[in-house]
């Protein structure tokens, strides 16, 4: 045994020596298929990613440049260590309620000639790669301003892109951009200039030909860093991490983040799959983070009605809000959302009366707030209540006393470190007063569902309000909806405001913009789009105008899920997704193509017996039928253009 042990030790020493000498290191996921290889070439750091022996990412740069310290060049390896990660956690607000995260971690320490040290930390699971930096404190300096993060992603030439552009600062309605509300371009060549010329927002999807797919994002971003984006891409396939534009938030605050020393940066994430299944099902944004504070109470989630979406500003009055409380009560919903101008058009005394009225009907009130007083021209009130600590706490104390359940805060317009601090301050204070929080006109959540127990979700998408504003949004509704499960909603909860059953988007259900999609399509988005509190677009008239099957489905559909499975699809064309709540599966499909689509689906999760099948009839009306299925047999469904289907059935045992 001693001889064998000595032989093994000698082999390990030889491996470490040769790896160090060659300046190459690697780490693989638990099943060995996904591999990250690091290299040090003439003092500069690179990595590349291989899946099933196929290169998904070519040599891509790593490193940080500080204001006074350069940790991107003239580096040498001084240490490396590894460990196995096997953690289980529960989180009711994401696409799966219980997660077992298994990964292998490699930490490599590098030093520059001045002996400043940088750790590059990689974690690799079966389909996810994550990396971040740890900057050591060397000597007296206790902070590190990051002038440039060299982290990049160099894709093979066969790659096409599915991206949404970052908007330039202080443009759009009342100078509220960037607000993560731009349109996607699909299957574009790399290096195609973005609409505004300042890069792309996260998440970003790349199709590496027949090899598979890569979804880029970041997580673990809070007040100790800024939110990042992707740079413009080069024609040879290099995209890099880029910081916010200096003009964001009316040029308030620095675009360059500063971290304490020692300190860490957020995680950069890559979800890598030979198919789209790992992209849709990834939990990596939540696997890598930890709760930032304990919940002050047990928060509840659920469904809400929202008068503003179809009835707009004129509905912000006492009597109309009572109607929507009644609607929520009829539907069995937990909440009603009262939107902008409520302080001026309803008043605080009447809000307190609405809270009491809601309590009688088991419906809780949530209130809208403007985030700011001075970084955009958005006039809606209440304003100057969320951006100032004393005013914010005073407001939240009143809400707690009144019985308000949550807030929706709008118009942030930037990703600077100072702006990220405001997000975190609002969340932390709201937790102290027992309030859940939705952000609107806001940045992408980056692991926040697990980091903050009272965070519900963010808009950060070209959401349903645009169906009211433009016909183009209606014409492209199916196309856009078929993208979100693969990109935006794959990494974070999405406050979209789905299910608009009015055929014409206004209070009278006549005039205005016209819905192109079917009623079945609309209710399918209640399953397709994931967030733990859904602000639905249904209105009182829908109770009489819609088939009973549509209303009954909307009374029963949950907003929290125990499991999510990708079935099939292609971004921009169609998608079929399955979500489980308890022992019931909801399987939704939508069609964004120009012709009808017939599918034969393998659904082994369903038990034998009767399923409820919601489809579109030949005249595009919603219909419900009961279909008997046998375990292991395929289920055939059809979807017209802009149509959908939903299957509701029990889980197989």
C-alpha cells in the first residue's frame, strides 16, 4: 500500500508541476462533459469552454484593471486549489422549489510584478460555468476602483446571436432609459452593430451552430458593484463585459465600480447546452448566491388584478379600485395593484378605506411609487419617497400600519453602483416593514429572488403595457413571447403583466390597438411567464365576455412552481414548457410561426387518465375538452398562428 501511495503522490506532484510549467489549468463539471481550460500566455489570462469535446467558447480574456493596480498583464501563477460543491436549497419564488447544486470549483491565484494578487474563481456544474474575481489587499490601499474588466466571450465563427440592445442614457419617455425594454434581434451575425451602439443587456443568447447554445448573464450583483452589460461584438466573435454609461441616471454617480479590499466581483455566468433544455431549466443565477438578510415575516405570493393596464390613468379613483378589488375577490386572487397618481387622485384616507374594503374580501392592496425625485422627468406621483432614507421609512411605516402588502417601484434608468445601492436599500427597508417589492422600468434581477426574501420580480422586458401603446407590439406579441422562456425569463422572475383578454386594448373593449393572439394564447402566458406575483390584465367585463373555461382556468392557475421542464421549441418560433405545482402539471405551448403547427409530444411526467386540453377551435375561439392519455404515449396537439394550447394533468407516480 505504501508503494502505491507513493506512486500516486508522485503522479500528483508531476501533474501539478507540469500544469504549472505549462501554465494551463482545467476544471470539469461533475459528469465530465463540460470543461473549462485556463491558460496564462505571456502574462495574460485566458479561458475557453468545451462541451462534449466541442469548443463552445474560444480563448477569451480575463483580468481586471484598477485605477492604480493592473491585474490583467504580467501575471504569474502562484497557487491553485479546488473543491467539490454539493448544496441543496429551497426557494419558492423561482422556476423550481428545491435545488441540488453540484459543481467543481477551481481557484487560481495570480500576482503581478508589484506582488498584487488576484484570485480567479471558476465553478463548473453539468451545464453551467461561473467565474468571478477576488482581489487581495496588498499593503495600505483598502479599495479598488475597477477601470476595466477584461472578461470576455470569444465565440466560434459559426455562432449567431439573440440579443437586445442597451439604450443610451436619458432617452425615451421622460428620459427614463435605459429600462431594459428594447426589442430583440434573432439569429443575427456576430458583430452586427446594436441599435444604440452601446452594447447589449443581459441575458444574451448565442447559437453555436450544431454544437449547441450558450446563455450569458451575471448574478450576485448588489450595492458593492454595478450592473454590467455586454460590449458591442467584434466580427470575429468577441464580446466583453462593459460598465454602465456615464450619463445614466442624469450622470449621477460613477460608472466605474469600487470594491473594498479584500473584495469580490459578481459572478459571470454561462449556461451551455447541446440543446435548449439546459438554457430554459438553469438555476445558476440562484445557485451562486446567499440570502442577504432573514425575512421579517412569512411572505405570501399569488395573483393580482391591475386596473391601469387596460383602463389606464383614469381608473385611478376610489370607485374603480373597488371594482378591481371585487374582481380579485371573484377570481380568488390575493392582491390588487393600485398604480400611479393614487396619492393625488384617491388620497391616503381613501386608500386606508380601500385596504379595509379589501380585508373584508381577503384581497390585499399593493401600491405604485416613482423611484426618484431628480434623475428623470417622469411626473407620476408619489415621488421623492423611495429615494430618500427618512421619507422611505416614514412611508413604509404608514404602509405597515395601514396593511399594505407590497410596492411596485418604477423609473430607475441605470445600472451604476449608486443605483444598485438604491435597489438594495428599498428592498432592505421594505423587509423591515413587511412589504414585498416589484421593480418596474428597472434593471434585470441578478440572483435577487434568493438574495432578498421580499423581492418578487422586475419588469426588465418589453412588457404588456406596450400592447396598449402600439399596434406593432400586438403584431409581434407571439414572436416576443416565444423568446422570453429562452432568454429573459430563463434567468429571473419577469413582471410582464400577462393575460389581456380584451380584444381591443382599452376600457370599452373597442377602438385602440387590436389583439392578434387567441384567448388560449393569453391564458397560456400565465404558465409560460414565471414570477411569484402575477399582475394579470383581466378586467371586469371579461367575466361575462369570456367562455367559462377561460375564467375557470384563470381562477385556478398558480404562480409558484415546484418544477419546470423544457419540452421543445426554438426562440422566435414556438415553445412548449411544462411547470408543476404540487401534483399537477401545466403544459403550455404557443406558436409564433406564420402557419399552423402540429406537434406530437412525449410527456412522461403525466399519469394515465384524463387530462384537460385547452385549444383553439377553427374559428380561433377558446375550447376545452377532456382527453384520455396513456402513460408513455405521445399527445398530439395543434396550434394556429398566434395560437396556443394548455394541458393540465396529474403527475405520474
